[in-house]
């Protein structure tokens, strides 16, 4: 998540102070990725160091205001125009967990998958319910605020993400079932069984050689 670019995008709408930026960021994203004030001011200090924001006096309450500079606008424009890099994906805890569970002593990877699937489905149901509420507000004409539309887009991304995760978990379970069947049939029994934490299928006795 690019906090720096998110703050630049908010500052393009006018001067803001730290806690105001945090509130607007969380409002725009539905607090999906909450920030603390320390993160905000640390990021603002770095942006100021890099010449992308500058302090712009104070508001009536004495809050120090920040404004975006021309360099900041150039950086923000470049961010919007450049696709998000997928060649170095962020670490995914679930993928790492399943990778480590393969062959781990005392761990049934299928139990891990089942537990995660239940959690993923519940999360998907929660996101879908929130989406329905957001749509009702927007389509009902009671609100069409920028933050409401932004939150709807974030919710739909979360729904697509959890749907993909559920499909991947189904695929992982099916893959394990196929490997288990192969192990029981003796095909690649040592490798497959060790991956699944199962004993290898016993070797079939050779027929007696006639004398």
C-alpha cells in the first residue's frame, strides 16, 4: 500500500493537517487499511524531505498545514499513469502458511485449508453485505459522495480477492486429493505420501520366480 501517494492525492485537493489526512484516507478506503497519526507524520516528513510537500502555515485552530508541491504533483501523476508492478508480489501469509504446512510433522494441511476456507467465506459474506449497504445508499440517492464511491470500489476489490482465494483453496484441496490417491495406488508413493504426511503405500510383493 502506497501511503505516500495516497497522502499526495488528498493534498492535491488543498492544504491538510496530519490527523485530517488520516481521517480522509480512512474515510476514502472504509478504514480497510487504518493509519495512525505517527505513520502520517512520518510519511509527511519524508515527502517534505523529498520536496513533494511543503508546510503551508496553520489553520484557525493552529494545526500545521501541508501543501503539495509541483514535484509532488509530478510524482502523483506518474503514480496514476504507471501500472502497479506485479513482477514482485507482496508476501502472502496464507500462501506461505500452506507452503510451510506441506510435509510439516503433525500438521494436516487439509485441516488448515478447511479452517481458512470457513474464514474466507465468512469474510466474503461480510464484504457482500457491506457492498449491498453501500449500493443502497448510493443508488437510493441519499448520498453520492466521493468517499462513498471510493469505499464501494474498495469493497468490490475485497470481494473479488476473497472469491479468488476461495477458488484457490478449492484447487489446493483437489490437488491434495489427487496426490493422496496417487500415493494410495503406489504411484510416486514415497514422495506424495511424505508431502501429505501419510505413510507410503506398502510395496506389492513380487510374484515368485518359477524354479
